[in-house]
C-alpha cells in the first residue's frame, strides 16, 4: 500500500475502508476468526469515512485534518496488507510462521487503537452518532489488544510434527484428515492455489533458508493432496491432467514425486528445464515468470535467463510410467501462437540465397549451401525459426535422396538441428520427411546414419509422431545401426528405439526386428557400454507378450538377479520390472530362487527408488506364493511315496512288510 501514501489522509482512510467493505474477503485458514474480527471492525468505520469525504473545509482545516488522520490512514493500510496476506497467503506457511503472523496482528491492532485514542472529533466536525460508532470500535480494539488470541495449539503442533517428520507414522492418516479440514484443503482447486501461494510467499523472503522451507512445505502439501485424493477418488485430478484408465474412468494413482510439477503438484504434461536445472510444467513456470519473478521457485536462486528447455528424457519416462500403469499419457496443449524469428533483412537475404543454391543444378553449390545451412541451424534458436520460415525444410528433404553422400549428410544434419525447435517438428513430419530420413539411416555414411537416428529421436518425443515413425520401417534400420554402428551411432539408435517403443504398437516391430538378443548382449557386455539404455529398453519390451517370450528364451534370470543386487538405482528398478513380467512363469521363479534373488529383493524393497520398491514388493509376494506352492508339492509328493506302497500291500500287512519298506 506504500504507493497510496501520496494521496490525502482522508482519501486514504476512505479507500482502505471501502476496500475492506467491498466483499471478496474469504478467509479459509487458521486465523479466520482473527481476520474476520479485524475486517468487521474496519467496516464499522464506513460511516466515519463517508462523513470525512463529504465534509467541506478550508485550507487551514484541511491541514489540521491531514495531521489528525495520517496515523489512522497508515494503520488502516497496514491492516489491509494483513487482511490480504490472510486471504491470499499460503495456509501452511501462515500456520508454521504463526509467531510472526500473530505479532503482525498485535502490531496492527495496537496501531489502529493508538490512532483512534484521543481522536479530535470536534475539530473534524464528526456527528455524534458516527463518533459513538468510532468510539465503540476503539473500545473493541483496546480489548483485543489486551487479549492474547492464539490459534489452535493442537493444530499447530500436528502440522509442525509432519513438517519436522517427528510424528507417529501410524497416526499420519488421522493427522492428515484433521489438517485437510482445518486448512480447508479439500478440493483440487484449493490444493493448486495453496501450492502457488506457498511458492509466492517463500519467494517473497520467508525464512533464512527458502530452499529448505519450500522442500519441506511442498512435501507437506503433497502428503495432504495424496490423502485427499485417496479419500475422495471420485474427485479426480484437474481436468487438464486427469489420469484415465483404458476404459476412460478416473483412476487414483500415486504419482512419483519426480514426475510432479513442484508448483502444481500434478503429473507433468510438458516438462521444461529452467536455468537452475530444475524441471517444471511449462504452463505453471510461464505463469510464475510472467508475474515478474526472476528466481527459481524450488531453490529461490536467481535465474540468469528465462530460457525453458524441453525435458525430453523426463517426458519419455512419464510416458513409460503411464503405460506401465495403464494410464493415457498426458496430452500437451497446443501452442496457438508460434514464435516468429527476429532475423534482420541482411540475415534473411543470406538464407534466401542459400535456399536458391539448394535448387541449383550444380552439385557443388547444393553441397556448400547444405553445409552452410547445417552450421547456421546449429548456431541458435532464432536461426532455426528463420530458416524454417524461409521454406528450407522441403528443399532439404529433396537432398536426402542425393547420390552425393556428403550432401545427404549435410541435409539430414540440418534437419536434425531444425528439429530441436518444437514448432519445426510438426513442419518436418507434415512435409513427409520420415521416409527420406529412414533412407539415409539405411544407406548414408556412418555420420549421416548417426544424425538420421538422432533426428528420429528428436521427432519421436512428440507422442503422435511415434506412430508415424514406427510405420515407415525406421525400427529395423535403427536395430541394424545399434548392432553395427559407431559408439555414438549405437547410442543415438538406442535413444530413438527407447522413445519409439514406449508406443505399444512399436514394441512388436522392434522385437520382430531382433532387438531383444542385441539388448541382452549389451546387458551382459563386460564393458558396460549402453547398459543404462539397454535396461530401460528391456523394461519396456518385457511388458509385451512377444518381448516376454524373447527375453525368457535368452536365459536372463542370472544377470537380472545380479543387476537387482548390484546395479545402479535405475537399473535395479528396471531389472526388477523385467523379472516381475517374467514371473508369470514358474520356471523363471525357480531359476531366480536358485540364483538367490530373495536377499537383493528385500534390500531393494527397503532402499530402492519408489518404483524399485514397488516392483520388489510385488516380486517378493510372487516369490513367496511360489515357495509355498513348491513346499506343498514336495509334501504331497512325500505323502504319495508313503501311501503308494502301503496301498499295494493290501489289508493283510505284516510287521515284516513294514520293516522291509523302512517304516519301522
């Protein structure tokens, strides 16, 4: 409210009272009673403010009024700031910071009471009726100043115990239920608004360690959110990120923390990386930046720039997780306004000249122009937009079938660079580029094949393009590159195959192209080259019936058990996922028992990643059922071995017969 201090005191008093009396002051937090009482007392000053506005005074009287009303105007504006904090602030933050909040209440009430104490009503020509009402407000403020009215201690202590993780775990659900009701966090809208308010308050300077504050309070809010959705599955997540099963019905799912936007707490549709390395949902971080913030919401570090880089790897992992849980992957919203380039006329002239050379009948000119465009498109995002706007994509596509391998390599690499820009992906796909890229993947130089694979990976991050690419013969060519390519070519091929195989229809294509034996070879390769990529692909393929059969035929159990015991965290969870899919056949469970799977499984269930723990627990349950069945079979077999010879002896069995059979 500091910006209002240039106005006259009477005008400031009237503006503050009118703002409080105008409505829209809904308080749904631990200080509701105190906030309502404060706003009610300010509204009682309405007639007083009206008389001040209507009075006609000379210059001397105006000056005296200004001196008399200035303290009250200051006090009302401070109170208005406090009411706005109570309405818009994070409910969790306000409770945990209760000492500071209550201090603000006491200071505000004391300031108002002091401003009304010994007020010069006669000099301001205030009517007796209004004066009595103002004096009544003064008495109420004086009484409130002398009384300590702290919020619910039990409420504060329960929230603090969750914040510090000092609560009894067995009582957590009961505590979350009470907190959800008292904080009025019972709907998705409430929870989303609370998350935004929480980040806003931490960003504005709450606490000495904002990073720790935001981490702990986000954890608290996630717990409350998960509790609310578990208790009310029919409520469902917001429409924009609704998790649906294959029958189109809402399905409550415990979303891994790393897949949630730290601001909205929802499953990310379009994850982007900011300058500090943190990942957010594009829509929410754009709103954060648009509101004038220059800090990272999670870490509160100042961001050197506001560049948002798509997190393709995380987007693919989210899609894989969705498929594993039978959930439709979240759809990204289309961007109606495409960014335009800021190419200068001279830069555009250079690009136009290069495009003219691409159309030349001279192979040398074509080659040099393609090489120049390759370099320009690598340089920066603005060039990528400008080159695509100038119409380069169709011309580059025509060079993919060039008999000159160097021209072909320049063309496919230029397309790779252009595809880095999101809006160019659709232009490349709609231009029918995929068959030409696959042609280079099969027939080009090794570097051209590598860049063709990288281009397919770049395009396949968009879910609908996975289908297009998979249907053009790209997968067998990628499998060939994985088997015979350079180290970089193998890595590019593995990345593209991983992305493509997230789509169920492409899994069968990859399996029939011979991908499983290649992947098993990489898993058992003593050098460990591409081990992470191989395990990720194996985890995806194991969910397909053909993939399960092909993996099972490759004697995978010993290496999977070893991976569960000593692999990296991600590889351990992927190995457990593969083993879980194989466990539908008892032969694999028996082999796993022989390899000593129980000890590493128990360790993974205790100390693995969230996904690893879930897979380990499921696998332990299956192993336990298998062992029980195995023991029952052995006991039944032993009983048969006893009963069969006894039955053969008939009813006239003798002691000598029993002795001969070894029963005595």
